[in-house]
């Protein structure tokens, strides 16, 4: 049904129920002339008179009575459907599909998911954990969470964590055997634990040196594709590792790992929740965003604009891993 036809049917039912053009116009919040035009258009389209009008009364014709018996239940059903949507906005229900990267899954989503689902019992959530950024539109997700540097400019994004920092670490046992690297160049002499990405590339090690971004190609005897295995390898003294600070913070605090080359540690914007700007937000996604905003406010995170493309190729939206040697 087109918009004009819906307006005509609504006007017809309002007049039929109230037997008054004035009362029907007041109920619909439109002028009497507009109401009359809608009814004339309906009668002309159907080719029949629906009301017998006098200066004192309005009565349905036989055709009008038959039409009312069919149209009124349909309009009531449409009204009920609209009211159900409004209630859903207040008490959201339905499916929520979000794709996140591993650090987000363990450090942000896992601690809050129980509270979120308890607050919204009618929401069913599906959380996909992927190592490489996903195309949320093509793959049918409501939203994603990834580094701000990786988000396309046509997305709406909301910051949900603080800055991220990558650190070089090794165990005291490893350092006792091999010594600690003093410069970036020294890393070429160490057994470096590397990570293979789903696209088969080896995750490179990015650093800052005198305000300049340096992408370092390191070597080592162990390559893994799992963060827990990577952290365990560093704890067991296999070699030097390059990881998000949050992954190893407890081990740094208890001395099981030592941070190296701190002055060269790169910082990134942190993680953002993002969703398409041209798609209407579903009630479950709105509820999840509101919940995350409360969490970020509680943790003292201020909103921030999306950063420009990172100087570090590992974190760009698009790009291949470059191989360049450090110069210091």
C-alpha cells in the first residue's frame, strides 16, 4: 500500500468511527480540507460513494459498510505492529551479531557479556572472534570492534578502550642466557617469537625511533598463530616476543616477563566499535552501544575522533607487510 492510499484509508476509518469530519480531523491532527481531499480521492479511486453526507450527519453507504469491515481490522493490525516496535525500543529483543579481534574478546567483551545479557534477557548475542578485520556489511554483522586506524571513514565509530601499546618482552631466564637487546638493531641477534596472520603474512614488529616509524623484520625459530601459545613461549624462555601490553601486563607485574626497548614502543588509538552509517540501527545494537558507553564512561575514557591512517603498516586498513631493516 502506497503512502497516499494509507492516508486515504486512515481518513475513511476515522470518519466512519466518529460520524463526523470535524472530530475525525482533530483525531488525526490534520485539516478538514485535507481529510475531505483524502476521502474524495478514495471514492474516486474505488468508483463508489462511501458516505451519505448532510449538513447535520454523516452515514456510511452500503459500500462504505463493507469496506469498513475489511479495512478496520487491517489498520488495527498495522497499529499494533507499530506499537510492538516502539515497545521493542524500550525492551530490546532479537539477534545481535558482532565481530571482534582477539584482544577485544578477552579483555573487553568477556568481562561484560554476562552483565549485558542479564540486563537484556530478550537479546540473543553472537560474538565472532577473528584475527583479521572483517567486512561487517558483506558478512552480515551488526557491528565490529577493531583498532581505530583500521576503520573506514564511512563508518560510525565509538571509542571503547584506551590507547593500545605494543611491547617487546622476554623472560628473565632468556635474558640471563642471551643478554638484553640495547637497540633495535640488536633484535636481529635474538631468537624472536613471530606470529602468522590468517592471510599467511608474518606479523611485523613496528617501533618508534627519533619520532620516525620503523618496521623491523626479525627472525626466529618459532612461528605461532595463537596468542596464548605465543605468550607461553615467552614465559618459557624460548625467545623475545612482541605483544600487546594488556596480554602480558600480569606477567610484567609479577616479574615473569621483562619489558625491553621501552622508548621505542609504538602506541595506537585503541579499539573502536563501528557500524555502517547508512543502515538503521537495530534495538539490540543500540542497547549494546548504550551499555558500552556506560562502561567506557565508568573507566574514564573520553570520546575521541578516529585517528588518521597509522604510520605502522600492521594496523592499516589495507596494506601488505613491508620488509625494512632497522637502522639503529
